[in-house]
C-alpha cells in the first residue's frame, strides 16, 4: 500500500474574516465532509482553535479517524508559509504574530501547513483545477481585493520572507492613480477588485449623462454585481465599465508575463465569472501590450474550482505536500 | 575523489554581437585561461563553432585537457535554456533557430548548456558574486539595454518557454511613454539603459536653459559616460539626470519586489558602477514606492563580478549544473 492509500484524505481550513470553513478532501478534489464556524466569535485564538478542532474531530471520526489524514492545509489572510504564522492580519480578531499551524499540529497530531488565501487558491488550482500539470502559471484572485499566487518550476513563489506574490499592489496608474487601501496610489487592486469596479461605475456615471440601468440605483450603493447585471442586459455604459476594468487588468498581466512567462494565467473570483464581459477586454489588452516574443503564448483561463468549494479545496491541497 | 576534483574546471562562452569571449574557470571563479574571436567574421555558424572550438581546445590542452571540464555554459542573446538554441537573434549573423549547445557538445564531447546573457549573469552572481548563497534574488543588467535574471527557490526562472525575465520591457510610463526599441512605448529599458540616459540628457538640456558641462558636447553625441563624468564633477543638471533615471528604476524595482519578494536586487553594468549617483535615488524610490510589508527587507547590491570577467564567469557558472 502506498501512503496515499493509507492516508487517502487531507483537511483544508479556510480562515476568513467572517467564517472559517473546513473540510475533508480526497485525492480527486471531492469534499467528503465539511462544516464551518464564525471566526469573529472567538476573541482568544486558543478558544478558536479548540472550537475548530472539536468540530473537525467530529468530521474526522465519522470518516475513518485522524489516521486517514495525510496533512492539514490552512489558507489565511497574511499567512506566512515559512513559519506557519498569521502576521498582523487586519481583518482577524487576533493581533500580532499567531503560530496557528503549530497550534493545530499540537492539538490534532497531524502535520499542518499554512499560507495566504491566494497562494492556497493557486495550489488548489494546480492540484484539482485548471492548472493541473502546469509548472509555470499565475493565479489572480479577483474579490474584495486582488490577490495572486505565482507558481514557477512547479513550486509556489513565497520569496525570501514568505510574502511574495502581491500582484494586486503593483502600480498600474502612476499619474492620477486611485488611492488604494494599502495607502499608496494607482494599485491594480484599486481598479480590478469588486470595490474598484463599483468605484469605476460611480466615476463613469458622474462624468457622463449617458443613459444606464445603473442610474436607478443610488450611486453609493452600486456594487460590481449591479454592474454585471446591467451589462448582461445589454447596458452599454455597464459594458464600458467592464472594458475599462479588463483593459487595466490586461495591461498588468502583460507585464506579469514578462516576469515569469507563465503557461497560463488563471482568473478566479466574482469578476472572473463574468465570462466574456471581462475575458474579452483582458485578452485584447494582453495582446495589445505584451512583448512580441510572448505574443499568443500564455493561456488566459477561468478557474475550474467551484466557488463554494474553492476555499477549502485550495487550503487542503497544501496537505498533500506534507511529509508524514 | 569527488567529481569536482576529477573535473575541477568549467568553460564559459559569452557570445556578443561583436566579440565572443571564452575561458576556463575554476570553482572559486578564477579565470585560468581565456581568449576571444570576432563573432561577426563568420557568416556560417558551422565555421564559427569550428573556430571557437579550435581556439578553446588549445586552451584546454594547455590546462589538463577536455577531461578536466565539468561542463560548458554559453551566454547568448535570445538564448533558450530549454533546448539550447539561439532563436532569431537580431544582432548575430545567423538567422532563425540555431542549435548551438548541441553543436558544441558534438564537437567537444562536453555537456553544454546555454541561456541568455542576463540569466548567465545572474547564475554567475549566485555562484561567484554578491548573491552567493541566496535562494531569491533579481539581477538587473544595465547596459545598452536593460536585462534581468530572476532566481526563485534557488532556481533560475525560465518560464514555460525559456524566455522569462524580460524586466527591461515592463511598462513603467503608460502615458506619453518613450518609444522603445521593442516597438512599444514606456518600457523600463527606454529610460534606464545607457541609451535611455543619453536620451534623458538630450531632453533635459532641450527643456531648460540651466548651465551644464554637458552643453559643451553636441547633443546627439552625448553618452551616458559623459553624463557620469559631468555628475562626478558636481554638475547639477547631470546629477538631476541620474536622479530621474534612478527614480524610474526604483519605481520598477518596487513592483518587482511585490512579485517575488527577493532577498536582494543586484545591479550590474555601466550604470550600476556609478555608485551613489544611481544607488541613492534608486533606494529612495524603492522606499517611497514599495508596499509596506516589504519595506526595508530587500537589499540593493552592486554586482561583485569584475566587469572584464563577468561575461565569461556568468556563462561558465551554468557549467557546474551539468550532469556528467
């Protein structure tokens, strides 16, 4: 028996500001069992870890016990792969540097690794999704923020400090760039996140008198979902917002290609699911901006991980890398 | 005896548009013997390879024979590591795809690898220079053009096609960007290469009436060396040209740090040797532009390879990676 048959499962734990989801996953990427708790209900990280472990053990015992688990992978904001810590995560209740991986390892006796959520998504995509078998690709997560996970030579790029791959914070507009949540101006995230799209909508509505379905919504309430709904109904102004967003993203991707010449760039998250509305302008901007030797070489793909499962799957994929 | 004692040397061959330099190198990075021929004198690549091999064999026979050589490394423009070819190199006499590594391997019976010149410089720096022992760093070569070699997890980043690391061609000025030799606008190379510096000099001289030593030189003849000479003498306008160049380079490096979070960035080439004139504005621009979590972490270093030796050393370092 090989070790995968002895230990046929991994565990994925996805820690978000609101919820913590966890589940048992098999080698094909099927979630065998899963559950969740509220992250924000636990002021003390010890109480939080106890509660996750209690709930997780119940799932484990119903599925052959902890001995069937090859490893645990955790995806968390500000997660540092090298030392298994969460470091100064602004949206979590626990301050400072939290040695989360070793806390789980001690309670459960299962090897545990931790990384940030975008890196976890990339490993998930490489293990179960659109990047299966690829050695060089870039994952871009388009959500409330813009995150990224970079794979080179079949390995995650963590950098010397564990924090590499902050592609949401490359400067894409140096002149009159939008203020970003990070305190600087002109970051990719300020344009291509869900909030960036909503901001573009407000700017475009204010600077024109063009008719639009979006004008029936109070400007400050407009979300990227509203822009999508309007664009799908053929609203020209909403489609322009997607073109603007896609163009900026494509300009950035053309530069990323010059860096690591990936086989593919995988887009993940709400905006990515807008399909051609976003893929067409992104692809056009890549083609218009990429250096000649890279033209037509890098595939632009949509994530193949189901949205509801992606967070657990991504985190769980780290578990396969653990040595028992 | 270990294999390094049996085969204590490697060979480096640096192919430039004008000269081809080659030499025998030991494990400490000492060039034991070297020579060169004119690249442009050989219309047929077969004649060129014959001539290099003839000259190289003379050196080898004077230093223990070909059996002492662990491997041959070649640095060449448009070199593709994966298949050992030069592909469509505009400044070399041979057109199309040239299987140069296998041609040398067949004639000399020594394992041969090939990569582009900037990657060779990075491997040289990692083997003998300022990046010894580093697993994550970026080499920026500032010459006629701007090249780069990226190392992640101790390995060169070649990308899926062998051409990764074209950081001279990320777009650093999207509005009113300078025309670049690659046919696009606003590339880093258009500002931070030797020709970019000369161009900045002409622009600055034309747009002001400020006194400067550079005004004694016909504008079209000004070189980056002239700007350096004037700046060293305290010429304020020449120093402004360095500040402008360094600021743009630092802005770009801040984005590169967000990509791979390197332990160091190593600057190589003529401009890098300008010392504080260029390092100070580059460092300031990195500090002003880098994302907070990376602040103060990445070292900015000058190459430790002697200029006259660097090309052969860089290429030779590839030879140590060969398996006999």
